[in-house]
């Protein structure tokens, strides 16, 4: 079995934090919320605004989104380099 198997077993028991964005039909919202509450250690969730039209039509908003993406990448890179912990 070796170290790889032991590492896999340790990883299966480790808790990971995920952030996901997806679309759900209104009729499924309560079921999804209940599933997440029952099967995870739910930290936070929110319904986000649809900004597709703003992104297409508002250049100031588009610039803000691009700047936010750059900053997010910088933060994620910093975390990867300095967190001292392996992630998936």
C-alpha cells in the first residue's frame, strides 16, 4: 500500500473548504439549502445578482470586475505560496 495510500486515507478524513457558484431553479432552492445544511458544515451562502447585462453594457462595471479578478488571483497565489498547507 505505501505512503500514497496512507496520504489518500488522511486526505479523505481532512475537511476542505469549497466555494462554488451555480444556477438553481427557484423550486429547488429549499431542497438544496436543506441538503447543504444536513450534509456539510455550511459556512456561508448567498443568492447573487445577475450582472450579465451590466457587464455587457457598463464599461465602469466591467473594469471593476476585471480589477477584482486580478486582485483575487494575487490573493490566491499568495495563499498558495504562504499557507504552508497543501490543497487539491
